[in-house]
C-alpha cells in the first residue's frame, strides 16, 4: 500500500484499529532487486526537475557516473543544479534555446531538439553512466519534435545498469507505461500565479 493511502486509512481508524495497522508490515511479498529503473516526474506542479536532481545527488553519493541532458532551458540560464552538478563531476549537456514563447525561430529550436536527443541517445547507449537524467524531455515528444518511438525504444533497450529519469509535463502514455515509477506533481498553489518572479536558490 502506498504511504499516502496508508496515512489516510490510519486517520480514519479508531485507536485500536490504528494500533493494529501500525504494526502491520506494508511491504509487498516477494520483493526483488532490479538492475536499473526508469523514473518519470510529470504533472503541472512545481518540483519535477527538483526531485530529479535530488536523485542525481543520491547517485553521486553512491559514486555513480551521472549525465544530465537538459532540454528547453538554454545554457544561458546558469541554473544552480548545473553549477553544483558540474562541480561534483556530472557530465552536463544543455540543448535548448529557452522557452518557446521567447523563440525567434522554432525551426532552429526543433533542430536543436533533434541534435539534443541524438546526443542523449548516445549517452544512454554508451553504458558509461549509471544515471542519465533527461530533463524536460516530455515536451519534445509531445510537440512531435523528436520521434517518440525512438525515445521509448532507446530507454527500453538501454544497457542493464543504466537508470533513467525523465521529467516534464504531459508525459506520453508510452513513456508512462515503460516506467517503473511515475510521480505526478499537482499544482495546488504557485507563487508565480500571484505575480512573484522565480527566485534564485528556490526555482533555479
């Protein structure tokens, strides 16, 4: 049973029922290890990339070789996660030119997207990394800028030890189906909607 569901169940119980439930082991039978996992962070809420970069930090702490392929955001952003990631030895690739509404030429953006995916595909297939983070990849798939079937096949056929994290809104059903763990971030409230700019150290 998922932790959130378990907590809601406990809140609705009597004291005696709660005591019994707290001593029950919620873990499923037959737990096994997997050589690698695919994680997807999607949804319209804040935190998709932030959660992925938390995984990046865990991987680094485990002495894993890590690569980040960041789409949409341009290298001019100088995001905090890139700064610290590079300092810690992450191989970092940025392919975007920024948000589409700031674009001078969407055809150039599409070309960068295809180039970026080709690099990301090479990174995955190389087997040189235990974690490959594909930040904001879902947008390229949803917009039809890259071949979704190729993305799915590349992730599915990756070397056994390569873990993959994919982030972005509207994750295609094919990627959701492929993933081992999918988390949907739901926006309840966001400072930006109140006219507050993104804050360095919090948002980037």
